[in-house]
């Protein structure tokens, strides 16, 4: 009876879907090479951003409100329809959808500045997700395997949320890790462009000076032309060094870029977290234990009552 009741309860309840995505992160090489190049031209590499993404900080970052809200406000294809993930989440909870409609929060408007009501509503959803449904764990310190898991009643939202959170978290990671390298490469590129312009102007000036002194026999009159030619030579040397260092810095930046590899991603149909048969079995075992305890306790009390009656009769 208890087993049948437990199985019926599971069948009537909404299924809980579970989606897990696992990826690995390999750090790039040290920053000494590109840092040395940048320092030659007065550029600072700063920190490499590794501390933000190491150890427990990475797990905390992936459950941060900024990333989770950005994912919720992302438009993704669901059942051949482009839809906000937040709308899919709200639609999976009829009571929440009714409450949001009455408060003018559904559909959620993402254009313009966010109101206090919208911010508060998003905060509630964020708390529900991170405290009850989302789990982020590091499987291995040596291999740097990170797992994202989400459990929810809506299969479409569950799978899409895990995929988008992993994508945006890794994009943010790469953006932060390579920001300094890109900034210094951009500075080197601007310096190359500037020297290129100077060199072109110097070559034009040297050519004009040579033309003006073509039929001049006095050495003093050729000084101006020599000065222009010397400037062209210096700028040509500087240009060559800048281009070489620019290309080398690009190569080093590519080598230092972290490598992110998705090991496993959700497969549809998603796994249902707890089966009806397992739950029914647990209810059945619990029912048997409770029944045995009930009858044993009743028999024990009846035995005590009989012994008390016999003692009164003897007295």
C-alpha cells in the first residue's frame, strides 16, 4: 500500500530534469615573453587575471548574479521559437507567471533602464536558481575539470540554461584573461601605424631634397638632403623592429590564451533525477518499517498492561 502510494505520488508530481556540462580549462604559458616585449616600449602588462579564475573563486564567479542574470536575459531558440530564457522559466511556473502578469512584469522588458520591481523580481529568480537548482563543482584540481549542473521541472529551460551559462562564463573568462595582451598589442599596432606615416613623409621629403640638390656640386648644400636620408634610415630601422615585435607579441598572446574544452554536455532527452520505481521502493520500505514498529509497540504496551493487571490481582 505504501509502495503504491509512493509510486502514485511520483506519477502525479512534475518530473525533475537534470542537465550537466563538464569542461576543462588549460592555462596558457607564462606572460614573461609578451611582458618583456611590452616593457621595451613602456607598456605595462599588469596582472594576468589568474587569481579571479583559480580555486573556489571560479566556482563563485559562475554563480554570480551578473552571469546568471545575463543568461536569463539571453534569447535562445526553444521549440523553434526565439525566446528569453527568463520567459521560459516563468512559464514553467504557472503561479509565478500569474503573479508577474498582475504586477506588470511579464513579459519582461529588457530595453531601457531596469526598474526597481524588475531588479527585485530578477533577484528572487536568481536566489531560487543558485540556492535550489544550480550546482558548480571542480571535479579535479589536477585536471581542472569544472561541472555545471542544473535540476528543474522544465526540460527546455534546464538544458538551455546550462549551455548558456557555460558559454557566457567561458567567454567572460577568455575576455578577462586576454584583455591586457590585446590592449598592449593595440598600442604596438598604433605605434607601427604612426611610424609608418612618419616614414612615408620622411621618404617624400628626402626625395624632394635629392631632386633639389641634383645638380649641386657643393657638399654643404647636400647636408639637408643627408639629414632627410638619415631620418629615413632611422625610421626604417625603427619600423622593422616594431613590426617584428608586433608579430612576435601576437604569436605569444595566442600561445598564452587559455584552452577551454567541453568534455561532456547535456544530451536530450534529459535525465530524470529520481525514478518513480526508486521512490516507490523507498516508500514501501519505509511503510514496512513503520508498520512493524507500530505493531511491535502495540504488542509491548498490551504486554505491560497485562502484567500490571496480573500484579493487581495477586495483591
